[in-house]
C-alpha cells in the first residue's frame, strides 16, 4: 500500500466563510472571539500534523502567533483535554476529549452514515480505494475512505486529513461545482499554501477549467507520483456541492480506456448519494399506519397519495371539525384517509393545526 504524510498547512475556520487574503489564523477585533478562532486553528493544525504532533514553535510559526500567545492557548486546551502533550514534553497532539465530543454526533444520521453503503458498493465495483471528501472553509477534508480488493491500494489520503481546496481531486471536484467567482476567490486566498504540494494557483486554475469542460476531475499524476485519480462532486437539493467522491489507483489500474467506466460509476454513486441526502433531510411527515403494516383496515392509503388526493376544501373542513365546530368527529367517508389516519388527525395533538 502506498502511504503519504501530507505537509502541514495552515487551517481555515468556518464553513463557507468569505475568502481571506492570508493563510494564517483568522483574527478579529473582539478578543474573546479571536481566542476561540485561534484555539480552533490550533486544533485543526494539530489534526493535520499526524501522530508526531507539533512543537510550540512550529504552531506559533504556522499560525503567525507569538510564542506566549500560542503557549497560553495550548495550556488551556491541555487543561480541557482537547490537546495532549507527548511524553517528551515538546510536542502536542489532539487530545481524547475531541474524540469524546464527536461521539455525540453518532445519535443522528451523518453524511458518512448515509454514504457508507454507497461507497461500499462503489469500492466493490471499482476494486480500488474510494474517498468521500467534504469542504471545510478553504480546505477539503477526507470524511471517509473505503479500501478496495486489488492487492495494491493507494492510500495517500487518510480519514480526517486536510488540504487546501483544489490540491486533491476531491477538493477540485468541489471547486468545480462552485460558481466561477467563488472558486476563483478560494484559489486566490489559498495561493500562498500550494508550494508544499508542488503546484501553483495558475496550474490549479487551468485544471479547474479543464474539469469544468470535461464534467469530471481527472488527475495524472494524482497527489502521489505514479497514480491516477478520478472524482465527481455530490450536489445537494439546491445544486450546491455537499461532498465529492473519488477513486485513486496506480497508473496501470486506470488506463485511458477505463476512465469513462470509472466516471460513470462515480456519477452513479454521486447521484445515489444526492438522493439519499435529500431523503434524509426532507421534513418528516405523519406516516400512515398502513405503510407501517399496522393499519387494522388494510386500506391502501400511502401518505403521498393522501396529500395529492385531498382537496384543499376537504382539509379546511377537517380543520373546522377538529377545532370543535361540529365536534371532534370526522367521517372517514368524506376523506381519502384510512381510519388510522382519521384517528391520528383527530387526536389532541392535532388541535395545534393552524
């Protein structure tokens, strides 16, 4: 397996923040907010530094902070458990408290959870590693990674790794789905961060234009020499990039004739994920017990059919009856509802309808 440790890069803060003219930690005139910004910048920098961590002087340099300021931030983060100091006493890493806080998100459906079965299927079909990438400010972050069945896998991006948007194919796919003005502003703001990746803003702008024209991001070589990669964006219901899906493999695994096949597989996966995200974020509607297999009448009454068939005047009459003008009774013969739905609508909780 081919592994690569990415070079540390100054992190960004805030999803969809307007571009800044510097790659350093954000600043603000409000001292309290400034401290919070800087603390998160430290955490992001440490998260991208790997298991070896960083020294105080490195953190101060990369975030353009004075050594005393960096020390004060680190001291508080260490006290809270968000940062740990390695036994040598000279290097800092992300602490266990950050992982513990993250456990609270498992109670709700996350992007990774929704995407997991789709990525598993894509990984099985392609045979190579596939990656789910999301945007965080001016950075791309690997949200998930699935390892394929082919003996040689390219694992150049680990889960949680962060790079400036546009450096990786996943980040480039996200940029390609943004408006030209916003994508250009992000590249301009990140211009000083591309040197460790041996690329420039101009080169990435050319690649972005080519990706828009092709409708897919193709990199040869990819982020590791001797590899190739393909990526497509995942759009939300509003047409904005919610994520990107990519696959990376050694050059022999992605000959020119296979790019079209991989592109179709990636687009299918991206479409499936877009639909799944739309379904997961759709407001919940009262379910008919018939759909759940619990309706005593076995009448055919799916929720979508009920909403489509119920005239506005009939709903108005239902509201009036629930409000008490003719009593808390509704005749099921007047409405395309099964008895179970009638009971649901005339229950006390339905009295709040407005």
